[in-house]
């Protein structure tokens, strides 16, 4: 319940709708509770004495109460829907904003499918708790309290039946809720697993088709789907036990009341109308208790979802800004001063160990190394996608931790190893680099990145729709568009993380020559091909997270066995 209370502040302006909806339920319940008293009066004073006028009077009053109850019920539905879906929208917005503020180290703690479930399914559970639970949550206690009051007013002896039945129902409800609560957490986790399989399959559908693994993927989906089915079945079969238990209690209660009430009617100590009205109150009280039990089950499931949502909201971004951060980057000079890094504090070994590099403003750095040597990790420390574990990194003579994140990342343009384009046109994607860029500026950037050549062949040019994730262009074309997008930022530091691996050597050389003409921009190339870096002012070679050699192409050819081996292996194959 603490977690649900934590989310209540996200109602914002919709808190007023919630209060109005609760008041409308209270008014509706009061109207409904008056009706049994009127019905008893109609039978005992109207039907018993054949007073037609009195019967019409009471009947009209009962009809008016029913109409007013209906009107308030319909009005409640409108305000409850506004409150529930407005609250859900605010929760999703807060979660999404929280995720956007995460550093990579925060995102690494969650699977993508889990975050999707927390933004969708878990929020839907919270909305349903308000949409389906607010009415019985307000109505049940009011109806139960007033129903018991009117019952004792009518006949205290018969009302004692409640004192026997209520504790039994409470015990049953407690046992059901206690057993079901942990099952809801497992249920949401299986939804995560299902979303994970679906997401992975859709993202890799071309690979699945190419390797004819359709049946394997279907069997994998069927496995998690069956797990979800069995988990949901076990959970809900346990949860619905409250209904038959309450119905059994209700029928036992009615049977006892009919027996003892009938005896009292025969003895003349109770009127037939009073017994009828009393039974109406009994049904209302027991129904209210049944509604309350359903609310408890809704809340039990909501607690599990609220806990998962609050984990996202409570996650503290691992990157913090100074109180008065630096908001200007002087130049693109970069210094790695005895930098070590590990992805987790619990990790036994460093990913990078004691890296020291001095990269002059406007110069070009090439980075070589085998798979897993730490090349991508190294450059991701420059714009604080991760923070160093030891040592420090300066850009423009200032520790990167002293900059505001926006200032630092505006000055550093990075084309990541996994190129990503968004749904929309080429123009929409390029303007991620500069929102105000006109067509001339866009074409100039595309020309430098080697993208203009194929864009001119597209009938729609810059208005070409790229499809979801850029599926309408090839891998090489996608890389060139990502480079153009980075150039539009007019950065002081440009990082290309193996971003020309899918283009031919001639196109790569053209792009490299265009980038060499950029004045005042520090360029960092991570590459597998030695041809990409051999013209760099400085080449760094990484091996297992250690900086094993630095120098120019000529220096490394003369002194570095690792560089010599890479050079020989690639020149022998005719790559250069």
C-alpha cells in the first residue's frame, strides 16, 4: 500500500475528478439505501391496508430515488474514467521521463521487455484499480455501515446474524489475499518474459527467416505463452475463491434470517414488510462485503504493479551534475588521465585499466583492438554515457564531470556501433543533429558523409520514408545517414565507432577525406580496418582493456608487434 500511496501524488489535476467521483458514489449509495426502508413502509402501511394512494406515493418516491441513483452513477463513471486514465497517463509520462534521465549503467539493470511492461501492462493494472475499484471501495463501506445501522434499527435480534458471519468472511478473505499477493508479482514477470520473446523475434525477423528458424521461434513463444497461461490460471483460480465463499456465506445468512424471521412473523413480533426490508439490507450488506473483497484483490494486484513502477521512478540516475556546471566547451582537446572503468561495483575485474592518452584539439585519433578489448567503452566515457571508476577525463581542459550533461553532449557527436534511425523521413532523422537545419545544410552534411549520392537516386530525396528503424535503406546507407546526422551537430569532438564497416573502401576513403577537412574538430575513429586509421595523427591499440601501444602509423610499424601483425594480416588479403 505504501507504493500505491507513493503514486497518488501523480494524480495532479485529476485529483479533483477522483474526489468528485467518490462523492458521487456516496450520494448514489445513500439513495439506494433509502429504498428498502420505503419498500418496508409501502408493504406494511400501503399493501397491508390496501391504501392505493399511499402505495403510489411511496412507489413514486422509490422511483425518484432510483432515477437519482442512476444519474449520479452515470456521472460518476465520467469522472472516474477521467481520474483513472489521467492518472495512468501521468504515471507513464513520469516513467518515460525517468528512463530518459537514466545513464547507460541504469538502463543496463533492466531488460527492455520489462521496461515496456512497466510502461503498459503495469500502468493498465493501476488504471483498472481506479476504474473498477473506486466505486466499490467507497460504496461498500458506506453501504455496509448504513446497512448494518438500518438493520439494527429494524430488528436488533435478527441483525446479530452479521456478528457471526462477518468474522468468518474476514478470515477467508485474509487467507485468499495472503496466498494470491506473491502470485501477482510472478504473473507480471511472466508478462515480461513474453514481451521479451516477441520483441526479440520481431527485431530479428529477417535473421529468423534466413536461417529457417520459424518453428524454433514458435516453440520458444509457445513455451513462454504456456508459462503465462498456467501462471495466470493458478493465480486467478485462487483469486476467484472469494466469490463462492461469499455466496455460500450469503445463502447461509439468508437461510438463517428466513428461518428466524419467519418464526418472529408467526409470533407477531415482526411485520412482513420489515422482514422484506431487512432482507434487502442484508443482501446489500453482504454484496458490499463481496465488492470489498474484490477491491482487496484488485489492490493486491495493484501493489505488485505499483512496486514495479516505483522501482523505475525511484531509480537514481548514476550520473549527477555539479551545482554550477560549466556550460561552455573551449575546444575538442581530450585527456585520459590514468582512467580505469568497470561496469559494476561488484565486478571483479576492470573493463579498462590505467588508460592515459593526450589528444590534441583538432587532431585525429585511431583506435584499434580485438573484440572485447574495450574500444567502445573507452569513447563512451568521453560524453559521460558512463562515468569513470578511477582517474579522470578532461575535454577542453575541464573534467567531464564538471560540465552540464547537455553542454558536454552537444559538443560531442557520436555515431554508435549499432546504427539506429527512427521512423519518419530522412529529413526528420537528420534534424536530430540540428532542428533548424535547412535543406542546403542537410545536403551539405549528406555530401560529406557520402549519403547524397544515393539520396539523389530516391524520388522523394530528403522526404524518403525510412520505415521503422530505417528498414528501407541498406546497412551502409544507414551508416552514412548516421554520420551526416552527427555532422549536423557541428561538434567539437566527432566519434565514429566502427561506423564505416558496411561501406566499400572507396566510399570510406571519400568520407575520411571529407572529415579531414573539418577544422577544429577532434576526430576519433574506432575501426577494424587498418586503412581507416593509418592516416591518423595518433593511433592507440587496446588489448584486454589495457593501452598497449600508441604512436603514428610509421612509429607503430617499427615498434609494435601487435600493429605489425594486424597490418600484415590485412595487407596480405589485399585490403589496403
